[in-house]
């Protein structure tokens, strides 16, 4: 887009942004905002859970030390399993959060389509 066109469209964009919202538009915005907040909460909770798992993994690695004993090897395996599980927790949360946000967007779109 050229600068000239952008300058011509700016007042129209500003007018559209400042125009009062219809009740349906307000409700749709609330639905999207709630879905975003719920998605953020899901991701934050998973982040906290994953952080705890990663702390436990680090603790297990410290307990294992540099020893090559079977006990140390088991601790390292447990630590690796916790790290992988933490990654899965985060991935699952991202998917759930996306689903919640997508559902909110779909509900808002359906409301505006009426």
C-alpha cells in the first residue's frame, strides 16, 4: 500500500474504530476476550506445572551427580522423563488454549452473522 493510499484510508479506519459498537459487536468482543483470558489461564497453569517438573528433574540430576552407578542412571532416566512430560504438558496446554480461543472466535462470528 502506498503512503498516499494509507493517508486517504486513515480517516475511514479511525472513524470505523471510533463508531459505537452494536450490542452484538460488544457481546462478540466479550466472548473473544473471555476466550483469550481462559486460554491464557490454561497456558499459565501448564507453565507453572511444567516449571515444577523441570525443577524436580534438575533435582534428580543433582542427586545423580557424575556417578555411573545404576541408581544414578535411574535418576537421570527419571529426570529425562520429567523433562519430556513437562514438554507434553505445555504442548497439550497450547492445543487446549487454541481450541478455547477458536471456539470463542467461532461463537463471536456466529453471533455477528445473525
